[in-house]
C-alpha cells in the first residue's frame, strides 16, 4: 500500500466544494481543511505508483478550484498504535 499526502491550494471561495469533490475520488481516504500556506491536505492510499498518478494527476488536480498541489509519498508509518503492537509481539 502506498500512502501519499497531497497538499492542495484552492481558490479561496471554492475550498468546501473542492474538498467534497476530492473526497469522492477513489483512492482518496481523507481530506482535511488546514491552516497555513495550504488550504487542504488529502491522504491518498493506493496499491501502485501508477494508481497514485491516476488519483493526483488525472483527477484531483483537475477538480474545479484547485490551483496547485504538492505530493509527499510516505516511506514508513510510525504511530503509537504501530509501536505498541510491535513491542507486544510474543509477550502474552
């Protein structure tokens, strides 16, 4: 599974509409409205890199109101939940 974080800048008057349309794209699992230099952050989870190109380049970037995107691909996931599961292996 490939996880990518897509930082999205939109026309300010179209943030809610763009977020709704982006959240409906297959492969997009979550969309957040955020503070700072970007308007939205979408999390895409796909099986292959080609699928990510389809989600971002062919669909997300063409949503009305989207002005710019930057995509960051995750190498590994670190979370308290993952670490607790790893350390509890064999300790039953």
